[in-house]
């Protein structure tokens, strides 16, 4: 086994596998360390990530995605319906690791942890590299603060026939996500306070009975128990050990976007890695970018999650709900009331660059471009003369620009 590389990636979930894939395509010698021991589980695949993976060719030859399935949401007394894809996560992760290997990353089937100058495997072998990416997910030591201890209990269940589809329902003790696949299999996942009476099987069964009384489901095999509390990121200082995905910041599973954020952080860290290599002296820029991501993007997402939990007022006094109303804090979502232009750091041609961003209520973190056109410039022109001003400047591209801008600011711009 090779012991020296340009990069060691610890963990081969979506964040680690995509990090290794990107680095191998950049021509780096990469070791991708993962024990390859994930328990089977089902998760929702957000449309944004689904599109991105498909565009990169990363879903070629992969069939463990189901959907779109009708998704019924019973939350805060509101009953809503939309559609969602679901994916067998262990299969997706193994597929992404194979893609990384096909791009040139060397798989190392083992567990490991970072140490100065590289990593050490659980059998004591040492690996050396100037850069380590920690993508161990929630197995990485928690760096920032955590929400109250939360457990996810999940597994296949048997029940009287349930119509194919997904159901998300709140109940006093937590919430339940249940998927009936077209082939008849049913997956149930309950999010509960970590401490509670009964075995995992008994607790999952009781949660289903409370959230979906008509289903009468019983676990069909082993129930998987996972730590599931959201985790805040910690400030970034050491640029030779970069955290990605849940190892950096773990969102509330309720968001359904954890995998998207994991892959998005792999892309962000790839830009940091390239910038450090291409532009000597760029350390301060890279730290600033990562810390902004940590404290603006992650905090914003966590506050969105908190407000979603707060909106469910039927069980407000129950311990599961009241304990989570103040995480990550009690501060309101900091969104600009009207669009504004502000300086920021963006990824341009794979590298970090200081640019103007357009911050909007929908995208408070800022938008760099609409396609290849700077979003700040589009906003300036729009303020000068609306759609005709866009047409005068960008011709046939103007209607698309106007549509994208209006999606951000609403149909009647300020
Ligand atoms: C209950 C629950 C439900 C969720 N539902 C959804 C959902 O519906 N949709 C969604 O998008 N997200 C969901 N998420 C979030 C999503 O699972 C995570 O955000 C995503 O998996 C993070 O990816 P990652 O690559 O950072 O970490 P992980 O996916 O956790 O991958 C970590 C990898 O590191 C490996 N590893 C661990 N320790 C070591 C070690 N010492 N050495 C080497 N490798 C190691 C593991 O084997 C694993 O392969 C959910 C999370 C939970 C807890």
C-alpha cells in the first residue's frame, strides 16, 4: 500500500468521495480512507444534488434511486404535498467511491484519524501527506456546539399495504419520516430525544403508532440508531487539515439537504485547495472564505431549521420541541430586507476570488453570477431601467436574467 500522497481523505461518504474525485481529476495523488462498513439506509435526495450528480456523470450506472415519490407533509397543522427522490445511501456512497477510484484516487479500506503530517490508521500504519481532508461525518470529533442530544431510529418495517410515497409527520415526542417504495418495502425513521425508555425497536414502533396510527407497522429487522443532533462548525485556522460535510457542520436531518451541503462543502474545499496551491500568500483569503461559510451559511441554515421547528406549535411544551427552540441561538434570521450589493469571496473557475455579491432575502449568503453574468451588475442595470435596461445590455439573454432576478427579489422589485 502506498504511504505517501498529495492528499489523504478520511471518510468516503458524499463529502469525502466527491473531495477525492475532484482532487484526483486535478491530477493529485489521493488516498481515500474508508472502512466500507456502512449500514443500509434510505434518505431523501434533494433535487439540486440530484441534478448536480447527474450533470457530472456521477449517476451513470447507478440505479438505487427511487422516485419521484409523492411526499405528504403534516407539519404545524398544515398538510402539504410535493415530490421527492429517495436513495439507498450505502449504495450511493460506494458508487461515488468507485467514481473517485476510477478518476485515480487509491482506496484504503480502513479507519483512520488525522495526525501531524498525515493520518494514522486503526492498525497503527501511518500515511503521509501535506494536506488531509477530514470527511468522517459525525464520527469526526465535534468541533463546535451541538443541539440537544438526538437519536434517529430507522429501519425497514412491515405494515398493512401503504400507498407508495413519503410521509413527514410531527408528533409530541419528535417527528417521523416514512417511505413506502413502489416495490412494497417500507422504511421508517423517527427523530427522538436520545434518552428515552425502551429498546430501539420498541421506541421506533411507538413513534410510528403515534405519528401514523393507521399504519400498524412493526420493525422487520435490525433498527439502526444514529446520533442526529445538528452541529455547529468551529473557526478554521489550520489549513493543512480541512473538514468537509458533516465533519465541518451537520445540519438538522429535517432539512433533507445534508448530502447537498456535504457535496457543496467538498466543492468549496476543493477551491481552497487549488487556491492555496496556485496563489502563494492566499492563506488569509482561504481562512476568511471558510469562516464565512461556517458562520454565515451554516448558521443561517440552522436558524432556518430552528424556525421550522418553532412553527410546529401544537407540541411546543413537549420536551423534544421546547428543548430545540433555542438552537443554534435565539437570534432572528439575518436576511437583507431588500437586495443589496456587498463584497464577498466566490469560486471563479475553480479558484477563490474577491467579487461583488448580490445579497437577497432568498439568498442572504449572496449570489455571484446568473450564468456567466455578474449578479451585482444585473441588479444595478435593473434598478436603472428594469427589463428594457437588461435587454439593451444583454440582448437575448435578458428575459432569462429577468426571470432569475425576479425569482430572488419577487415580481415587483423595490
Ligand atoms: C437520521 C438522519 C437522516 C438524514 N436524512 C437526510 C436526507 O433525507 N437527505 C439528506 O440529504 N441528508 C440527510 N441527512 C444528512 C446526511 O446523512 C449527511 O449530511 C451526509 O451523509 C453527510 O455526508 P458526509 O460525507 O459528510 O458524512 P457521512 O455520510 O456520514 O460519511 C462519513 C464517512 O466516513 C466514514 N468514516 C467514519 N469514521 C471513519 C474513520 N475513522 N476513518 C475513515 N472513514 C471513516 C464512514 O464510514 C462514512 O463512509 C440525514 C442525517 C441523519 C442523521
